């Protein structure tokens, strides 16, 4: 990967992806740096029905298509955490946990992150009753009363989704009405499972291993009321309290409004030459995917003009990339899927360029137990082995519950590399499974020299167990980070469990939210974590 680029885009959501498409199509050298997952917040949206020209899709599919489009035009991508920005002068510097990157221009598209509601007990019961993603955690509260905090689009959408599981949904809206006007609001108001309380907030939650009591407060009268779950039962509390701008990297550098959003002109330019902003980080009236991609396109075309001027000013001879066949065409060499195949044609095409980069053979060993999951795993492994000579499938009998329907990633000589998936790696976990293979076969994800040293410095045994749901959008980030460490350090082993096959883990570790990570059998952590955060936690 180059150390110098025409433009670095900070953030891989719709705004950053749109900017990458426009800049790379104009033959500029472009790098997108994203700390967690390409796609941004929209990837947690199950249904997108208002994107022009696409009647219905979901956030993952929409942004994956943008990602492929940008790559096909030549944009490069790097998963790394940006730790600082030097924005003065003609050459900007992006400091990351994987090294420094220089560029002539920056598009800052870091977006926003979910806010905590701030009630007493929120942090204490996070993962034990307090949750932030209905898709990920709704199933844990099947047949229970669920409190939903928020009055915006996310709360409305997620509240409706939770009616699939909860016996009653109590929506707590701080204002006198919802903050949005859309047909879905009327659907919420008329739903027989949903009760709405306006000008109301949660004051505190209480319990033991789960939330057993919720105290709400009337924001007009100050009156409080406590609801207690029946003996042996518990509540779910889902927080959708809006978003806060990801502005720590630009505070004191670019101009912000009183709420912390970046101020730009009509060209998406900040107060600093060569620095543009796009998407939810900006001051704007509407924060939707369609406005994010518009911002990205405007920022990119504005930056194009700036870059042209900088080339002339600095006397740099611009080099254009040689025309190459689009990556999508190269992927057409993948064998076509037969009827009833586990991997369809589009997935095979997406895997072809990844497998083409494998440097050494690996073995995928399935511990078979005669279950339906085991049969699906066999089908998956057999199909993967037909797509590249770098993968060999091996089948052995399961010796017990510990390795039932388990896929182990192994070296060519059969050595277990400490990356195991218990279940069928589909849904959102298929990507993390592919990354595990990529890290085992090489070249692997570039984590930077400093992080590589930290990985290699771990000198004590760490057994990491991760409980996931295949519908969870946050689980793959944690899984990929943990397995990246395991790939390069034999002291670290990672076992990933599809929660639906291992319900006993719920009671053993009191799990009410995924991802849930257990280190050495006792140290329990909830929520997604980056590679750097894991290394900090592991004391590396």
C-alpha cells in the first residue's frame, strides 16, 4: 500500500464511499480509512426503502455495492483507527494505529455514534438487559416487556422490530410527540403491542443479574413511577437516544457549530484549505443515506479542483493509473453455482479475488456430529475447496460437545491455528470467517508495525470465547479483531459460537446481548471492540 495519496477519506460509510467512487473514477490515488466496518451506521438498518431507484434493500447490501464500486475504480481501503490529523500546510498527515499516511487532501466523513441515555444503571446492566441494537439482541427478550427509549426514526423502526419478540413494547418519548413525521409513526401508534408514553424518560434501572425494575420519570411533573418484573422475570431496555458527532479528531482544528458538527460551505469545504467534510458529521437538516452520498460526491468533486491546483502549485507531475479490467470481470472465473449450492454466483465472484491473494494452502477441518448444522458445514467446505487449490477440506468425527459441528482453520500440515467457528458461518459472520482464512493463508490484514509488535508480545495463554448472532452487525468486528491476533500468536485461541446452537452459554455467563466475549472462562465483556482495544484489554 502507498504511503502517499492524493486524498485520504476518513470514514467508510455512505459519504466516504461516495467520495471514494468519485475521486478514484477521476484517476486520483485514494485511500479510505475506517476503524470498524465498511458501511457505517446504515449497516444496522434492516430495510432501506427510500433510496432513489432502489425500491427495497438493506444497509449492508447497499454499502457493499458501493464498496465494490469504489474498489473497481481503484480506491484502496484500510481498517485502522485514526489517532490524529495534521491539517496545516500543503501536505496533510493522517496518523493511525497502523502508521502515518500523507495526502494532499482530506475528506472527513467520520459520521456520528449512538448516544447513551445517561440513566442510573445504564452502564452496569449493559449486556444484562440494557441493549442498543434490536436486530442483535431482540431475541433475548422473547415474551418479555421491553422499554424502548427514543423518539426518532431509529426508535420507531427498532420498536416495531421488537414487536416480533416482546409481549409488550413501552416506548418512552422525551417530547410531546415523535420527532419525525412518517407513515411508520402511525404504524407504531396503532400497533396493539405498543404503549407510548410521551414527555417521559428512564430515571434508573435496577436488578441483580438482569434488569428487574425500571423507574420512569415524567419530564413535566417530575413524578417517578417504578415497574417491577414478576418473580423470576426481567425487562429489556433498548436505547435509541440519537447520535453524537465523531469530532474528537477535528476539535480545535476545523470550525464546529455549538453542537459539535463540522461547518462547511456549499462545496463541503471546511475552514481549512484541502480539508472537506461529508455526511452525518456535518451541519445539516437531514441525516439520511441519500444526503450522505450527495455530500460525498460534492466533497470529492470540490477536492478534485483543489488537487489540480496543488499539482500545479507544487510542481508535481501527476501520474495516471494504467487501465485495468474491472475486478468484477476478473471474478467471473469462479465456477458457477449448481442448483441448491451454499454459495451463490455473486458470492463466488466476490470470493475469487480474495482467494487469488492467498499465499499458502490452508486446511478447513470440520468436526462432524451428524447434525443438520454439520451437514451444512460440510457442504460449505466442499464448495470452498472447489474455488481454489489453496483450500483443502478435511472431515473428522466430533469427540464431544466441545467440538460439535465445529470448523477449525488449520495450517497446511494440519496444525490447528486457534480460530474455530462453532455452527454455520453465514449471515454477517461469513465475512469474518473469510477474513480468518485470509489471515491464515496470507498475506493477512495489515495492522501496522506497532500493532504487529503488540500482537507478538502476548506471552500468556488467552482463550477467547465469543458468543454471536448471525444477524448481529456488531459481532463480526470483534470476531475479526480477535482472530487477527490469534492468526499471528499461538498463545491466543478464539472460539466463536453461534448462540442459537449453544443456549447453555446464556445461563452460564448471563448473556443478554451480543457480541459477548469471555476471556479465560471468567472475564466477560460486551460490545464490539477494535483490534487496538483488544490489545489494550489483553495487556499487550
